[in-house]
């Protein structure tokens, strides 16, 4: 999202297109990653994109980061830590019949 916004504001359509391509690749890459590790370990990391966008917004766009934004980010990080601390690290392969 930051690349798309940066491309729209300053650097033109090439940066914007790169941001769109990276955003479009997130879904397939996420699906591929679930074949390597348990969902309980990978799913919480999806929220880190929100944290990274917050941290990059100020240097890239000059946006002020409010204390409320920082508190919400701390809440997200603590939620991810709780999820990961209680996650089962094993990945179990199930057949189609077991899933239905």
C-alpha cells in the first residue's frame, strides 16, 4: 500500500504498478507458505503487514503517527505474541475424507 501511495504522489506509475503487483502476489505466496508450516504459526504474521505499513508511513509520506496508532500497534503485536505462544507447531496432513 505504501508503494502504491508513493507512486501516486511522487514517483509515477511504475512504482504504483510495482505496489499493485506485490499486493496481488501476497495471496498466492501466503497459500504457498501454508504448505511449509502450520497455519497456527503463519496466520498471525498476516497482521504484521499493518504494522509495517504504520512504520513506513511516516518516513515515506510524512504522515504523523498518533499515540493511538502506536497503542493499537502494540495491541496487535501482543495479540500475535499470544497466538504464537499458544500455537501448535506441528502440521498434520489430512486426506479429503478426513476433512469432510
